[in-house]
């Protein structure tokens, strides 16, 4: 009886390990893990070198008095490109909101495949936002025909 229990447990463990091994190393799963698709729904925006973008940030005065702030945005990257907006003055009464818009473009020398994160600056501090620009290749090659003699 003990041998049958040991044998059953061993077969179960081998089956589970084999299934996990197959799922984790199958081409479909490997491709899904390695090919991160950039999608605006996940706060990643695909842009090409030199392509324009717009940033809109909503601010709210959560204090008790009217306040004035110098606000700005930038996209910062660990690669070779970044972008900074023009600082703007923002005055808000208590509990009021306002949106400010900046326009810019991805650097012409931005590395293809690189990403940069949106950073908002105000009150001598910065707040990293969950928005990214992902740089796509500008040129794409497609085979239109081939021939063998």
C-alpha cells in the first residue's frame, strides 16, 4: 500500500513539473513574456523619432487659500534622450482644478526601443507619473517580392 502511495505521488509530481515546464518554455508563452507590447491602455505610448506628443496634466489646490505654483513636465530616460516642457505659472483657489497642456516631440536621436517616463515638477519637487513614451523604428523594411533562377 505504501509503494502505491509513493508511486502515485511521484507520478503526480512528475506530471505537474512536466506541465509547468511545457507551459513556461512553449514558444507561445516565451513569446508573450519576451515581447512586451506597448499599448496606450497600459500607459505606454508608441512614438517614432521626431514624432509629436501632447501632455495634459490636471492639478487641484487641496489647501485652504489661493496658491500659485511654477509647474513643468519632462520625459526622462536612462537612454540618450529626454524632453522638457516650458515652465508655466498656475494659480488656483481652494478646492479648484485646472489643466495645463504641453506639446513636444521625441528627440531625433532617441534610441529605437528606448522609453522615457513622464515627470511632473512643482514646489521644488518632482512626481513620477505612470506614463511612458516608447520609441519605435521610423524605417521599416518589407519584402515585396523574391526570385530564384
